[in-house]
């Protein structure tokens, strides 16, 4: 089966690497792809939102399945458009994709189906929103309702910070259309975990849970980013936590999707806060996380393409997704990231790396035989080992050999998790 992978970032590089190993793969194509993805796929310079050209490409290349990496084309309805042309897509339709593209829609879904989440209020008017802050203790969370590349969530420690966040969204337009509506939310105490799985509308096939590091700098300080590193599996999860997540979150989400008539065939990502009262949903993503994918996929021992096809066809019942070991992923970013990244700098990557360490390209291009930076997040270096300590050692060993001017990366990815091995069996 020929496959078209949509996207060009580090997540898509990891997906291309994994899909290329599938025995059921005919040929792998990517649109638009990247210099790094070209190692595994034939790339075509078609944008992820150019649906007419993508549909034509699918027909000309005899594509059996489209795998969508980023959120924007899913939110814009790529699955519906291609399905109308007879092309199967791993990814939900536009209606179900609102779980990610509209935080207010997601909160309404959660409350309607009795799924634990933070108390919230939705506003479109600045004055009303400012008055509404009085109903929430500090700190409080202000979220742009729409897609904001992982940067639309602001944890505000003071009333002044909260008003500033509201003004950025509703007055200054800092997040464009995504910030025309805001969600003001109760701040939850606890620790976060990312729970991803393949979904066929009725079944949820779990990937190993992971923990992302959102803040730019060591010690979880600095601005929010799209993610600066990941540990997998989440070592703080206990067996009883998994039981509660499956019963109180996943089961109710699947039931809610069916009740609401939301056709969901793709990757479902639940961002959870583990609180003293149990797991609560912070957010949904309707696609693979980035950089979570770069940490999770190297631990899996499966034919990912076969599982994706099963999900699209509603046949996940009885499927297995074995995995083992641990991983630590460290993101290397450009100077100025996340606000104004400086690009075009030459990147030096060692020709030989440890077989248990992988370098996934998030924002690079190949020019005149040399790698150069092309985006904010440049590389994601993943180390794999029997435990988090060995995985972390392997990742940072490679990070220490990479060079480009102005590079930024956290030196503490996974340190808070050392000596906290999972309290549940690793399969």
C-alpha cells in the first residue's frame, strides 16, 4: 500500500522513519516533506493545506492511506475532503477535530460527558472576561480558544498577568483568530502526562504514556513552547493511575464520541493533569504530539502502518501494540525561539551516532551538502535504554556533539524523573 505522509517537521520525520519499516508499505511519499524526510520518502512540494493538489497527488500516486501529521489540515477538514474523493485518511474529520481546534468545544464535550477537567468560563468580550477573573483564585490559566502552535496557554500568577493575557488575545490580537475567544480556567495542581493512542471510534490502543517539558529553560521557567523534551514512559504513573485514566477518561471519551456522532479514526491524544483528586483532562490533540512522537515511537515494536489501517477500517479489536524500555528526547532550538527564531545557521551533526540514539529533524534544510536551521525547533535527539537514566545519558551524549550558533536546549530533561521507575509493569 502506498502512503502519503502530510507534514514536514520532527514528528513527521519520526513517522516516516517508523512507517518506512512496515512490511505492508508499498512506497512512502511526503507532502511537502523535508530534506531529512527525503531519506525515507519521495517528497512532493505540495502544502499541507492545498487540498485540491493533495487530492490530485493521491490519485496520481495510487495512495492507499494518507497519514496527517500536523493539526492545521485536520482542523480545516482534510479528512472530509479526501474521503469525498475516495481516499482513506488516518485522522478525524473536521467536526471531531474541534476537540483540538476549539478549547471551548472540548470543554463543553468534557462537561457534557462527565469527564474530569478544570472549572472554566468562556469569553469573547474583554471587559466581561476581566470581570470574570474574580470567579477564579490565583493562579489562573488563560487559553486562546483556537490553534496557537502550543503557545496559546498562559499560566497567570497575578491578576495583572491575567488581564495582560486577556488583552493579548481579545484586544491586541496576538494569536489572531485563535484568540478571539478565550477560555479562563482553574489552575490545577499536579503533574502532567501525555496519553496517546490509536482510535477506531470504538477502541483505543494505547501508546506508552510520556511527559513533556513545555517551558523553554531549565527548572521549568521561561515562556511556554511547543515542547523542549520528553521522557517516556511517565515514571510517576502507578497502576491505579492507569486504571482510573482508562475508566474515567478514555472510556467516557469513546462513549462521548459515539453519543455525539463524531466519527473518529486516527490518533487521539489526551493531555492529562494527575491531581490529588485523580486524572483530569487539560487538552485534546487529534494527532500525534510533537515532540512526544519522537520519544514514543522508538520504544514500540509494531507494524505502525498496519495498525493505522486497522484504525481507519474500525478493526483495532484484538490488535496489540507492544513496547519496551525507556526514552529521553531533548529538543534543540534556534536562538530567539519561541518568539523570533533566527534561522539559516549551519548545523554540525556527527556522522556516526549511538545505535540507541536518534536525531530527528524538526526545522532543518539541506543546502550545498550542509544542514542549516530552518525553524524554531531544529532537532529532537532521542536516547533509548533499559531505563530513563541510560536513555538520558545516550541522548545528551549526542546533544553534546551537535553544534550550531545560538542553539538552545534544556539540560534537565528527565532529571526530576530519575530514581522514579514506573510503578507498573513495562511490557
